[in-house]
C-alpha cells in the first residue's frame, strides 16, 4: 500500500496494490477517524493500523460503501466500533458471508476474517460522529444498497465502485441493472459536478467528477445503441470480461 496521503485537509487516502482499492480516512475532532472501505491485503491492513497510530488517529467508526468482499474488511486493531452500511448492504454481507470469505481467499489471519462483513445498519442518512458532516447517497447501481458519501465541508465525494477511471461500469446481472446504473449515475451527478475531489473505490482521485459521469454515460449509451465502445478502460486488466458481460446484459 502506498502510504496514506492527504487528498483534502482532514481526509487521507491509501491505495492498495490490488485493483487500486482506495481506503479513505476522514479525520474528526480530537484525532477521531472514520474509515471508509479499509483494505485490502493483510499486510496493507497491518500497515494502515500502524500509520493511524503513528498519526495519533483513533478509528471511531467505519463505513462500507457496499457488500462486496473488497469493501467489508476490518482489522482488530481498528477496534470494536460501529461499522455502518446501508440496510441492503448489511443484509447482503450477512447472507453472502461464505461467498465473501471465499472470494477473499486464504491470505488473511483468522482474527481479520472473523471481522469481515460485520456491519450495522446506519440509522438515517448521516453518519453519527464528531467530525465533518458525512451524508449518504443511496442507489442501486453496481449492487443494491450501494452508498456514496458526500462530505460537504471538504467538497469530497467518495463513490465506492462508481466513477472509476480504471474500471468500466459494473452493473450486477439483474434484468434492470443497466437502468439502475443510469439512475445511480443520476444520483451522483449533482455532487460530482461540484465536488473538489471525487474518490472512487478503485483508481485515481479526480477534480473533474462530471467527466467521470460523462464517460460512464457514453459507455452505457454505446451499449444501448449496439455501438462499439472506444472507452480506454477496455484495455485494463479484466475489463474485456466485464465488457462481454455488459454486452450480454444489454
Ligand atoms: Zn470494489
């Protein structure tokens, strides 16, 4: 993991060597830290705990943007604090726990695996903590119950597995998934357009959120119209398979 670096005042990001997963740390009062999607590999989680300690930051809450295996990790040293998620994310993380553990594979210590997906339903759409106000934007693109976070004070939008510059849109395989994906982009667009920083779950941070929205809409338009896509992300690892699945869905 590259070390935590400051993206905005009071907001740190560390990027995993695996699929460029971004772990987000939002700093509140008196060294309180809100951890969003901390991951991914065992040594990277270990490094993250060490870095938080070195910076005198104490996790007081977590948030999982959605119920996929790379977004529901935790480390014992982060402590027993509430790990919030949407109602659907909590439900899916519970009902699919075996699949999630299988997807993570054998490279995690048992005490870390025992904490995977242990989420609590966020009451309402604001994370209760002593820090900048963090609002949840709920939608069903990528997976039902997906949540983005809007930190108005910092002008930061944390998007989970949306608005990536390395991954194509990844709708789930339900019949209405492409429509749900457009609806999700519609929910994010107003925030993306004013965000100073958009932090995707995978890939690089951008100050041009509208360009990310436009790229995803153009990709979906090509799918719907049966046109060949010229999206540069097609060349990235694993994206040919994603594109083939998206063509079947369309
Ligand atoms: Zn992911």
